[in-house]
């Protein structure tokens, strides 16, 4: 019974930082997906520290649990923010930029497909970095 109560601390911290991270991810990703990836590390570190402090178990496990709960919400908020930004820019502008960058003709539909694929890759990177940073921060805070 005590183990369940202890684990609840990291879960609560993960839900709290997931909510904060979702809002922050949405706002930051309006400026670009790369900034969303960078901020994911900071959200992960904050979540991992708080999760380790909320439990008496090993810090890395607490950080991992908190980060695993916060990461999907952060990635969802970040993806929605990037989608809003891309819709404002427009598929035609994305296609023109890609055509210029690649040196070949890219249609707006192809540009939109490339953009959606990049969002999936960005979300995977954000989730990985957030969970890793959270586990590392949890382990580091228990080490002190």
C-alpha cells in the first residue's frame, strides 16, 4: 500500500508538469519546432527534480515515471502550436521555401506532407529528450 502512495507523488508531478508543459509547448512552438525541442529538456529537468522530491524511492525511477506521464501532453501541445504556425504561413509559402531550398519544384501538397512528417519526428525527439532529462534530473537530485 505504501508503494502505491509513493508512486502517486511522481504521477501527480508528471500530470502537473504535463499540463504546464502542454501550454508552454504550444506557445513556444508557435515560434518553431526547434525551440519546442529545446524547451522539452527544461520541462523534463523540472519535472524530474519535482518527481524525485515527491517520492522516497530511487530518483531516476521517479523522474522516469513523471517524465513518461508529462511527455505525451507536452508533445501534443507542441505539435498543435507548430500546426497553428504552419497554417498561418500557408502551404504555398512552405512549398516555395522548400522548392528554393531543394532546388526543385515542390507542390503545396508535398510540402504539407513533409511538414507533417517533420512534426512526427519532432514529437518523437521531444518525448525522448523530455523523458531522458526527467530521469537524469531525478537521479541527480537524489544523488545530492
